[in-house]
């Protein structure tokens, strides 16, 4: 399977395989758990809810339709996290009609809310960090170093080229190649 040209979400929808699901779980499991713990859900419960969310994604991914708007998958995932979190708080406090935790989490339903924007930021940052780690082994150390210095540290290409003993064109090509791979790996996850 050509993982370079087919996004993870498309692989999971069209021809799901164990490796693709493992990749999704590795990307999202820790992020969802960390986010839930930040929302005052105890660690063991956060782990359980994360598994429930990922199970829902597995069972409902065929229903997901990318709207073509940036963040469609992120938004869909956030709503699953919201509903599973509300279920958790209702089970934990069945006599409470509107616990604080539920009312705070309900902001995830509003894409303009501060919490929803924080979810978006946390999601994109986390996924990008995971994608960087995932694709790094595909490149030589010099290519990766050139990319990091230009794209992340924002060092001018002429300085990077001089430091690495490369041409400016080689440094720019390194940046282009890594960014292209990151876009392919993150297709549907961030965009």
C-alpha cells in the first residue's frame, strides 16, 4: 500500500487495515486522554473514554463526510469526545441535571467558543508534533536539519545552506520535500 499518497483517513475508509488503525490510535489515543484529564476527568476514566471515542470513530468512520472545510475531521472527533464526556458525567452523577463539567464541555458544540478554539489549537499542535515524529525517519539527517531550521526555527535559507554546506536550492528543496510529506501524512487529519 502506498502510504505516501493516500491519507490515513482515506485508507481507513476505503481499505482499513490493522496498521492504519494502529496509527490512528497512536496519534489520537494520547491526545484525547490528555485533553480529557485537562477537563478534570480522572486518568483511568480518561483512558476508558478515549477508548470509547476511538471505538466510535472505528464504527462510524464510514458515516463521516469531509465537508471540504478545514478541520472537518477535528470537529467531528471533538463532538464525539464531547458526547462521550457528557455520557461519563451523567453516569458519574445521574441526579445532577446540569453539572458544571457538562456545561463547560457543551462549548465544544459551538465552533466559535473559546473551548472549541482551544480544542482546535491543541489538536492541530499535537497531531503536527506526531506527524513530524512519524515522517522524520523517512529523510536524511541533513534534509531534516535543513527543514527544521528553515520551517520551524525560521532561519534564513542562505544561513542554513552555509551552515550545512549545501546550496540554497538544496535547502529549499529539503523544506519542500518534508512539507509535501507532512501534507500527505496529515491529509484529512488537520485540513
